[in-house]
């Protein structure tokens, strides 16, 4: 029976969809003290709320147990398998082929705490001290691969860290990439020559001149004024 304490808790339908793809008990070691549904509820609560692991509410399993399962599934690939399964279901529901033929690469630098070692650095382009998350997504925005690395790594090199993971297991139909201008040069050449992909650099449209913006605003205001007065 569904009893959701938090907005991030799994519904019964969501649990039935996900639970079937979690690792089965091995029969060795100590029996499980906490159900995997409660563990997942706690894991999903952390990123949504911004709560540190140690400050998980008491109605969740102990934070050490939750983090242990999270770390174990990260190492054995459970999270990636779940993502692939759910992505495949969504693509099929949208009438798309299971494997995409085109994808988008993008990155975002995020500030982090002062602790981080080699995985933390300064991104001169974004003026951000922290880490950079690199994503490979399909045209629906569904994640194919993700890679976290130091923000000091430029996009031209970051694409190798991201796409190097999918050189052997990338979607079989993937043949085209859209990237931003930061990937042109050696990043684009590597994707074309090593991965055999066609790469298209998408450039941001030029910003209109202030005079053009003012003219557009004046036209829009005039149009709205006519509509309010019933003229035009």
C-alpha cells in the first residue's frame, strides 16, 4: 500500500518498475536489515533536498547503510543499468528506436567546497572553481553517459573523458553529435577520427543590437495596445 512521506519517495508503480532491476540477494553474508525501497527513497531524498548524508531524517534507514548501498551500486554499474532501462522504456513510449542515432554533448561547471583534491579545479572560461559535469544525451534530453571531472579540464579534452567510456559500448546507431563551439578543434577531430562520428558545431545566434531590441519592444507594445483597445 502506498504511503509516501516525502515528495521524493517512490510510488508503488515506480517501485514495481525499478525494483525488478535491482541485484538479487546473493544468499551470503548477513541478511538485509532494510528494504531496498527504503534505501532508494533515502538516496533520492539527498540530491533533491540538498541534505548531507549524515543529516538524513531519522525515519530513513541509517545514513551509513544508505550511503553503502549508493556506493555499491555506483561501483557495480547498477545506476547505469537502471538509467539505460528507464531510458529505453521512455524512448519506446515516444515511438523512438531503442538506440539513438544522434546525440548532444554539453558540460556545466559547478562550484564545490574547498575539499576535492585533483577532481577540483578552476574553469577560466566560466570563472568557476569546482567540478565540471559532462553529459551525453539523446535528442529527448535523456542521459546516455555522464562524467564528472575537474573544472580545469577544457571541453576539447573533456569530451575524450566522456566519450572514451562509450567507445566500445556506445549505442550501435549513434553516428552524429551536436556540440558547442568549445569542442571545435582537437575535441571535434578526436570524435570524428577516433569514433568515426559526424560532428556539427552549433553556434549561438548573434545578440541583436540595442536599437533592434528597442524597435521590437516598441512594435510589441503597440500591438498589445491595439488589442486592449479593440483596434487593429
